C-alpha cells in the first residue's frame, strides 16, 4: 500500500477548508480547531464515567461476521462505567460503535458545538466510538457515504483511509460495506493480499483534541493504539454518485443482505468472502 501522510493544519478558515479539502475531496487533520469546546478540556474516561456511567452500552468485538447476526448487531452489553474500567484495566476487543450521543447521552451535548467548516452538518447524528488497547474498527465506509469529521479524545488512534476509487484493490466484500475481515491493514501480508500493493491511500495518528476530515464515502480503518474514544459529526454526501450509492445501501443492499443471511446462512457469508478475493485478484 502506498499511504501518504495526511496533511495537518493548526486551524482553518471556511474558505480554505472548502477550496483545499472539501472540493477536491482530500482528507486533513485540524490540530487545534476545538480548543474552545468544553469537551476539549473535559472529555476523558473519568468524566464520561461520571456523567453517563450508569447507561448500558452495546459492544462489538472483532469476531468474523456470522450469518446469525443481523447487520451491525451488537455482540455484548455492559454498563458504561464497567466498560471504561475494563478499558483501563486490560486490553479488550470490545468497542462501542456508532453510539448516538444525542439519543443515549444528551447531557454531553453542552460540551461541543457544530463547527462551521463551510458544509452543513447533520444535527441528529453525533456518534461516539470507544476502543481498548490495540483494538480496531474493520476497514469500512459508512452506509450514507457522508463527509465525516472525526473528533478524537484520549489516547492515540491510527487511521488509514482510501477513496472509493481504490475499492477494486482492497478486497471489498460484495453486498456489504467492509473489506475482507482477515486483512490486517496495520501490517498487511502482501503474499496473501497481493492487490493491496496497488492501493493508494492516506494515513495519520490522532491525539486528543485533533479532528480528522474524512471525505465522502472514503474507506476508513481505525486502530486504538491506546484506549480512547472519538465523536463523529457528519455532512450529507454531495456528489450525486455517492448520494445514489447511499440511497441504494440504505434501502436495498442492507435488506437484501439480511434476507440472504436468513435464507442461505453461513454459506452466503463464505461465498461473499470468496468473491472478495476472486474479484480483487483479477486486478493483478
Ligand atoms: O473510530 C472508530 O472506532 C470508527 C469511526 C468510524 O467508523 C466513523 O467515524 O465513521
Ligand atoms: Fe465509519
């Protein structure tokens, strides 16, 4: 993989953001754009425990997709305070994924705002993500192919991104939003996954208070180098091709995949994984 370091700036104006990053759809890290948020100084594990420790949270690990699971169905549940204690005590694969802050933890709302980077953000979908030492979020793109602003708190996180035009090289699983789940994007085995050598993407490491702009529909893989959490805010996809893919994913793909899991069971999942390899190796 040819991974370029993502460009970093301290702060940015609306105009600079639109011209240099949003219009050309290039990722960027904003190092000091949320220093005025209460969250910047307050958000750490102790604070989250204190504010929302009693809430039960859905947890995901990195087990392979199983036909018995629904699309994005959680693998376990725990009280937030117990989960944070676990994160701090030892490595765990359990992650919180796409936890809607507005619905589940509205007291945290007063700690951030919707920054004006020159694109409209969806106010109903502030999402939180947590992970333990060395855990990772599989390489995926979001179902709505949104523009994502990913605000990171606590610890360090490794991020690898690919635009949609790299899809042919990264072993996408058909009828899904993920790549083949056996690939370790932090340290890929090119003998097993030779097409990855052709993939061109981006990488960075995020620290507390940094914001990563992920252009619309970009593939993203995140690895928690140390325990931490992040919040994502999103702006609707503007490119008509991305917008139509988003509509297809939400209204067709997701339901079709669920139906096929019910009818064909594990054979459906195995077949898709096999196809990911055959179709991608054709690029060689
Ligand atoms: O950081 C994570 O665990 C995943 C983040 C993500 O997928 C997103 O912001 O869309
Ligand atoms: Fe995502």
